[in-house]
C-alpha cells in the first residue's frame, strides 16, 4: 500500500516537472499554420494555402530578412498579412492580418468585429475587451502567446497573432 502511494506521488511530481516543458513547446497558429521556423519556411507553408507575396505598403520600414507581406484568405475573407521575424535567426514571432475595408456603416464594421470576437472567444476563452465610441479591441493571452483583435486607425479589422516562445527569442536577440 505504501509503495503504491509513493509511486503515485512520484508520477505526479514527474508530471508536474514535465508538463510545463510540453506546454511551452507549443506555438500559436495562424490559419492552421504554427508560428515557428524561419520566415522563409513559414511563408512557404502559407503559399501552400494559396497566399501570395505582396508589395509592401511600408517600404521605408520594411526589411526583407525580417518582414514579409502576403495576400490571401483568412476566415474566408481576403486579407493582407505582415509577417515579422527575429533579427538574428529570422524566426517568425508575429503575424498581423488586416481585413478589407467594410463598405457600409460603422455599425456593419462593429458587427463584423463582434462576429470575429465571438469566434476567437470560442477558441481562446474570455478576452480582455476595451470597447467604447473610439476604440474596439479585445486581447487574449494564453500559454502559447496572444491574439489581439481590433478596429485599426484605418477603420479596418486587424488581428495580431504573437507566439509566446518566439517573442521571448525576439527580445533575447535584441540584446
């Protein structure tokens, strides 16, 4: 009896030691593609989904080694992607997706925002929301990273996917 009890305690301790490592190895996904690996590899995976390289909208701020721009579809809507990589290992750490401008009223824009918020809430749970007359944004933070849904300054819906592990790597490579 005592041996079985000691064995159970040992198993629980081993699980507690291993489980954070297993969880920490997971990555955030954009369109079922994990934010991991190099910028080139990540973009190749998106190309297999039908994404195509696009012209940068910000040529003065872009570095082809650490940023890529693509057009494709997210949630059956056309989108423009800005993909960010670390400065030394060129590891993908962030995808910023911008949906097309909604033709219609502010209410139509907010309705689409609420639809996406409900979809992300099903995936990530309850987010932190800031919604008033001048701002609409919801932020989800979880073990793998974070997702930010917002109506940006251009009046478009934008979604930012940040990988937790690779964001730490980005900070390390900045030093």
